[in-house]
């Protein structure tokens, strides 16, 4: 849990679609937003996200594939590297219905 008055959101799937719209709204305040996405080289980058990151220093990105155990096991260390990290307050996951290997 972060100790400052700012909330830190961790959004899995925040680089496009519903997740990106949440990022736009939540990062308009001084709250911190950490976005996780796969970042597959075969997928085009979201230019809107790139532009938003340039204008808001409270947006941070980390790479995560929730279907890959190795990636999941590394994510805590990756998140800790984000600037001024003090903990995650709220986790949002904006994907799921088409992921066949998710566990219950
Ligand atoms: N959009 C709608 O109108 C709508 C309506 C009803 C329900 N839904 C449901 O809501 C969810 C989100 O929809 P959306 O349109 O926002 O989806 P989307 O545009 O396809 O975005 C999906 C997000 O999830 C990330 N992602 C996908 N697989 C991942 C994985 N294995 N590990 C980590 N991140 C992963 C993607 O990252 P990459 O870019 O790196 O792939 C992307 O950021 C889906 O389950 C969809 O079925 C959507």
C-alpha cells in the first residue's frame, strides 16, 4: 500500500481498449498508473499512449504476459523498478474472456 496521499493503480491491459481509457482518466490526476501489457513486436504501438506518457510522468509501463509463469513470477520486481514506487493500491484487469489458460 502506498503511503502518500496518491493512489497507485496497476492496470493489466492498459495500453489499448477499455484499459487505455481508464489510464487516460486516472492519470489526469496526480495518481500513479502502472500499465502492464505484452508488448508483442508483431502488434503496433499505441501512439496515443506514447504521446500521453510524454505529457504525464505518472504513467509507467511494464511488460507482462499473464499466461507465462516466468513473466508472472518476474512482475513484482519489474513493478518495484518504477519511479517513486511505494506499493499498489488498486489492481484492475481489463482482459480475460479470451484467455484460455487463466486459472480460477
Ligand atoms: N471493447 C468492448 O467494447 C468490450 C465489450 C464487452 C466486453 N469486452 C471485454 O473486455 C475485455 C477488454 O476488452 P478490450 O476491447 O479493452 O481489449 P483489447 O483492446 O483487446 O485490449 C486487451 C489488453 O489486454 C492485454 N493483454 C492481452 N493478452 C494479455 C496477456 N496474456 N498478458 C497481459 N496482457 C494481455 C493487451 O496487451 P497487448 O496490446 O500487449 O496485446 C491489451 O492491453 C475483453 O475481455 C473483452 O472481451 C470488451
